[in-house]
């Protein structure tokens, strides 16, 4: 069933003739030991027995062979998408394929072009979302790849569009990791957080999507930011008070402070948050939306910190 679907439409939207022909040839002509033995890979386990799909195994094996073939680099993006379609359609039955797919994706991510890496980062985010906490064994490799891609995207040798799209894809991936393994993300954030916070200083309209995504991601990271609040809080406060900045960004920064206060305790930084918010309320050029956001955040801070907030009430 799935192998037949992959042959006829390997990437969606009608597929690609060359990719389809290669997949069909591999599935028909190759002998895969782990298929001929009646299971997906290695010794048969409970998942392989319960969710075994011999046709999906043929398709995945053929696609992985194509993905590891450097002469087919022009098809790698389509092959990766086909793998993701099969992977998602299998639901829990996808787990026996995870080691091979992760190994192939990580290897391709290390050697592919910058634009292709954006797509692979998005696929990795999907894989993390599907597999949840079971992705733990692969996080070290994922973080290694993300670090390499992030470094190269910020070395000034790639275009602004690729850098922006890489950042958005990387943040989405880190969000998914944060949802399933916040402890692992916490150990990794120190190396990339300063660069992420650097985007909060961007004021160009074309960078606004990244700035807004950074604000959303910081809220998702939540508890993982505990050791880095001395960096995060000042960066958010600075963006709140930045006159001339887009209203949606200033409001987003104010609300991010309130949302973080529901997840983290930072009484030692409370005055650095409350006083700027009070200044926003008194500023003659503050809009009603910005004032309302400040009021809502002050209310959240009062609920979160109780007596420690009372000194600011007079």
C-alpha cells in the first residue's frame, strides 16, 4: 500500500518522474536482508511485529539508498519529503525506521546546500514532534548539526533570506525539543541563546517575522531558560521600551515577560521589569494596546510574585 503510493507520488503534487522510476527500480531489484527476514531492521521486536509493514519497508529502504547517493543530490529534497510522508502515515509503526532515517537526515544536513538545510531542519522538527521523548538518543547528533548550520548561517556568507529562513526553522526545531525534552534543551541553549537574543535588536521590517518567532520561542522554552534569565529579561525589556519599533513587536515583548513569569521565578530581576512597564503606562505616546499589555503583564507579575511584588504597589 505505502510503497505503491510512494512510487506514484513520491513528493506530492504529481511527483517527479526520475525519482519515481528510481524508487520503483530499487524496490523491485534490491534485496534487503532485514526485509527478506520478515521484519524492518535488525532482530524483530514488539514494534516490528505489531506494526510491520513490508511495503513501507521496501519504500523506505529504496528512498534511503537514494538519499545516501551523492549522484542523486538534486533529488534529495524530494526524497526526504517522501520519507516524511511515509513516516507520518505509519504513526506508531514508524519507530523501527527511526535509526536509519535519523542517520540519513543528519548526514545529508551536514553536506547539503544552505537552502536544502532549511528544509531538513523542518523535517527534523516534524520527526521530533512525531517521536516525542523517544528522540532522546538522537539529540546529541541533532544539536551538533544545528550548531554547525547555525554557525554557517551567521558567518555572513549566506543571503539574508536563507539566514532568516534557517533561523525560523531552527527555532521551530528547538521548540519541539523543548516540548518533549526540556532538560536536554537547557544544556544546549547556552551556546545559541546570545545569538537568538541578538535578533531582538533587529528593527528592519524584513526581520520582523524572526523577531516575533523569537518572542514566541522564548515563551515555549520557558523552564529551560532558568539559568539564562539575566540575559533574557533585559533583552525583552529593552525591546518593550524601544520607541519607533513596530507595535506588534513591543506588545509581544511585554506579553512574553508576563507569560514567562507564570513559568519561572525571578524576584531578583523584578524591579527591572516593573519600572519599565510603569513607564510605558505613563508615556504619552503609548497606544491603548501597549498600555493594556503592560497592565495585563503587571497583573501576572503580581499573581506570580505575591508579597515580593507588593513593594511596587504604592
